């Protein structure tokens, strides 16, 4: 079996835009006609540049080769460009292709990918959602001025209660102010105050029926993060996500040692090398690898195994499209140290339209598929009908410093 063809799509994500403005998908085809789908979670370049990078990586290191040889493909992608170190752009592209290889491997074997990774540990997977507004854009920068779920504790509490009524037992919010290209910074008093009021209102609304996940994106210094932590500790969040920038796990460890809230991190990390530093410094109790960036399925299985030895739990991250979501499911179901899975609401809306059969979600849990490969099929007609012609980054940091 050999890979003979590579096809990419940059697909525009229509309003409300859950998962980002666009998704980057890839299809691999073998000489026997077997196809596999992958997806990149890559925010470092524009989407069409990233798609060309995926095609270039495949042409150099994958086309004409057997998709079963995942380890050799990883070494070629990781080292051939004279890097031999974690490179988030290369690994985002590699991850998309690696996921597609596993889809092919599973289809060829007639088994779900998880059956080739040690089999099931879990029959279903507990999931959480962000507090997305019930209507309009989910992007805070596009939200209408005035009250919304991102700045109003009462609306956030009402939204959380609504998600609990749907079956969710965990929700996440991110109220602690913007993240900038100049982080970490000290939080503003207004951000500390809003964070505490949001947590208080949500906890009152959901009581003990729901975990609250406090999200940040590396905005703060260690001292600043601890000021936030002290303000929200009374409301017992399940985690404090990425409290400081991810480049210095030694600094994140200062936060982890000084707060009772479990620290979570991993969305912006790639390969076992970067996650090993987090584990070595005891910088987090929960790791959040994103399979569209972390190195794909096999590399993240290794990351999870390292974490398991240190009693660290895994909560796969997802803020992109349903192919990464499907890959997360295939891996998570095999992990003894799995904690919770990020869902984009109930995998409905445009995420469901992108698949010929949607990801199954019931009473707060994702139900792993039983079909071969990833267990989902990308609807290529929907991809073709929704091209994205822009050049925005998937995620864009604010370009000016934020002063307290």
C-alpha cells in the first residue's frame, strides 16, 4: 500500500463560527483507492499557506510510501528540515497527515482506530462545552456591545444552566480579559472582579451538578495568575487553564504549587518533547493536547503514557473542526488517564453538516463510533460549497500591550 494522492480544503465556517473562522482538511488516497481524512489545528500562518505546507510535507515524506509506517514518517517530518526539535507549524501539518494515515490504516483493517491502539477503556466519554451564546457570533470580538455571556454574570449563569439542562456536566468560560502578543501581564482589577463574579454566579446556578473550567490563554505572569486564582478558588473550578505563557513550564509550575486549583495546559504544545518538560517540572495536573497540532494520534498516545506514569490526566483540546474531534475520540477512549473531552456544543450545526454521519453525543457524553478508521466521513461536497478565501490567522493575539 502506498499514498498516491493528496487533496486539501480550506473550508469557511459560517456563523455562529464555533471552532474558528475556517477548517483545514486533507484527504489521502492510496494506490488501492482507500481514502483517509485529517485536519490541522495551525494558527501560525494563513490557511492557504498552511494547506500548501501540508501538500509540500506530504510530497516530500509521504507520497509513494506506506501509510502504516507512522514512526518513520514522524522522524522524516521532525528531523529532515534540519530542526530536530518541536516545530508547531511542521507538527500541525504533520498531525493532519498522520490522522489521515490512521484513518486509512483502520479502514484497511476493518477496525476503529482505537482497536489498533489497545482497545477501549471507556464506553463513552464525558464532554464539556464553552459557554457559547445561544445566538449570534461566538467570537467575543464580534459580540454585540452591551450585555453578553462573555461579560455578564447573570447571562453566563443562565447559559450554563441551559447547557446543564441539555446534559452537560462541565462548562468552560474565559472571562479574564484579552490575550496579547505582549503577554504575560498583570491582570486588571476589572478582570479579576469580573472573573470572580462570573464564577460565583455560575456556581450558584449549577450548584454541584456541573464542573466549571476556568480558561485563560497564557495572559498572565505567575504573580498575576495567582491573583486570579485567589479570586476564583472559593468556587472550586475543575481547572485553571494555561495561566501563564506556555514557553516556560518552570514558571507555570510556580502557579501550580501555589494554588489549590489544578492547572491544565497543552493546547499550544507539540510533541512529547514539550509535554515532557511540563511533566518534569510538575507544571500541570491535566494535559490538553490537541491532536491537530500535538503530533497526531500516535505521538499523543505517547504523551498520555508519560502522563499516566505521573498520575496526570488527559483532557484533549479541540477548537477546530470535526476531524480533529473524531481523532480525539479514537485516542481518548483508549486512555486510562482520560479526564474529559472538549466538545463544540453537541457537535451539531455546521460540524454535523461537514460529516456524512455526525459525531454521536448523548446526555453529556460522546459515544465512540464503531465504524472503521476514524468512524466518520468528511462530506466533500459541503467542503467544496464553503471555500474560505480570506487570509486571517485561525487565532489572532491582540497587537497592543494591555496595561493594568
